């Protein structure tokens, strides 16, 4: 290992020792907007995870590729841009989110692989290449539509994929992003079998159709029972669905008042945040660090 890599590892270890332990998750690059990492405000006292959106098991026409993933995030999020933001901020990690809702006009779904082991092998190989090219630290699982009866293949294939990527040292962090009631059962099965290799649950609470702090609390309690409440992160969609505005921070306060620790926040997405000066990123990080400053 060269001196630069040793120094970088040393800096990361020192940061991890003194960091507050809170995490900020930010999806980026999914909408076609030429967003850049350096535009996003990053508090160096917090773990900040950029989730590049998306790596997809399909060609550009939407034809599935049997586990051979390709990156489809915006071109501004280059490998050198990832390396640069991680160099400037030792608290930053970069991840790739798998699948998402669609590729162009093609709505994506989890399909039943004809050969599960071959799918896993292809996925490990292709994602290892993407991780090495883009200096990635982790993977996020964001399949949102499922063919009926495919829950067992999803849990096994994705669980084994995460396990093998971690064992090979390709990634150090893995997250899952359950989606309302239509996808949640598939993720519950995945978490039951492979929860030990899943670090965070980025549940998309904005799809739970709750618009008040009290409703958000009840939705969080439900998901906390399905998953691990210590790994479960509240989430917010910029100019989108679900709870909006400062009511989100009222919901975070209500969670804490009811004994539910807020260990992090997930926001979708940086692409839409420039228009409001990244207000929710700033305030979320301030909240997590128990600061009133924005």
C-alpha cells in the first residue's frame, strides 16, 4: 500500500474515532440535472454518504442483463469527482443505489433469475468493477416493483450479493430502501435473513402517505417493528410526497420525544435541492448534531 493510501486510511480512522456517529444519506444523480458534489453542504462532524443513482441491471433500452450492472447517474458525477469530494471530506462515503423506479420510460422490477448463482456471480463482478472505477464504499438496494412470488429469489440473491461484496472487501456499508406496502414485505424477508450485513434501512417514508408529525411517528413505529429501529433512518423527499417543510423536523423531534433515536436522515435528492439552497441538508445535519445553527 502506498503512502497516500496509508495516510488516507489513517485520516478516516481518526475521523471515525471522533465523529458523532450520526449519518446523513443523500441520493444524487437520478434526474438528469447536472448536479455536482461540491454544491452540497457537508458538515465535517458527521458521516455523509452520497448515494449515486442508479446502477441498473439493464442495457440502455431497458433489457435486463442477468446481473450485469451499469452506472446511469449523471455525467457530472465522474470517478475523479468522487475521489475529489472524498479527499476534501474524510467523512464522506460514496455508494451506488441499485435499480430505482425506472430507466427512461421503462419501469423496472425485480425479475426471477433463471440461474440465481449466475446472477449473483455476474452482479458481484460488475459491481466490483463499478466500485473500483468510482471509488465506492457501499451499495444501496432500491428495487421498488416485484413480480408476484419472487420474494425468495430477491432475499437470497440480494442478501448473498451484499454478503459476498463485503467478504471480498469491495464495500464496507450496505443499505436497503423499502418502498411503501408493495415492496416492504420483500425487504422484511431480506432483512430477516441478512440483517447482519445491512447497516442502514433507508425506508422511503414519503411513500407512506403521511403528512403530519403524528402520522410520521406512527409510520416510523411500524417500520421499526419490521426492521431494526437502530438502523432505521427517517427520510424526506424534496418538493415531493409525504410530509413537507419544517413539519419534517417537528416529526424528528416527536420521534425523539417518544424514545426513538434519530441516528441519521435520508434525503431524496440533491438534484432538487439547489433551488432552495440545500435548506433541508443544512438543517438535517444541524439537527443530527444537536445544533440550532443552519
